[in-house]
């Protein structure tokens, strides 16, 4: 199966300054994994997901990530951020990234911490 981003609707998320395209989705492609293209311009609220591990692949721009108890770190294009399930995190910046969830993201699985 080939997924073309131009064929996928963009979505927004209340409380976060993002524009997203859910390219590989649980409801269409199975429960194993998901992949979403995202553009962020601002601060993404602090959250935790108890259902999935996440991998952020930074395409371009820059962001500051705060993952669990680790010191805040700046990431740029080509960097990868790994978020183990049940680890609180937040980030901010002007950045475009891909986020993969395993198992696949389920809407409503994020718990907002602020």
C-alpha cells in the first residue's frame, strides 16, 4: 500500500499549535504502528501516553524537548527523540517531524498533564 501525504486530510488539535496528517492509522492500517506528519509552531502541551512507545524523527526546524527527568535538549533536522511509554514529555519550537507509535496511536490515549 502506498500512502501519499497530499491525499491525506490535515487535522488540528485543540490546545496545541499543530497541523497533522495521520499517514498510517490504526483504523485503516492495523494496530501494530502508526505514522503521522506534523508541523508545530509553538508549545506542545505536556503529556504522557501509557499505550505506545513513540519515536519522533525531526525533518526540519528546531525544538526543545523535555523527556521525563532528562535535561531539556534542543533537536534539529535529522535528530531522533525516543519516548518510552508512560514517560511524560513536552516540547516547543518551530519544527516539522514524523512521529511513529508502536502500537498504533489510538485517539484519546494521550493524557494531558497541564
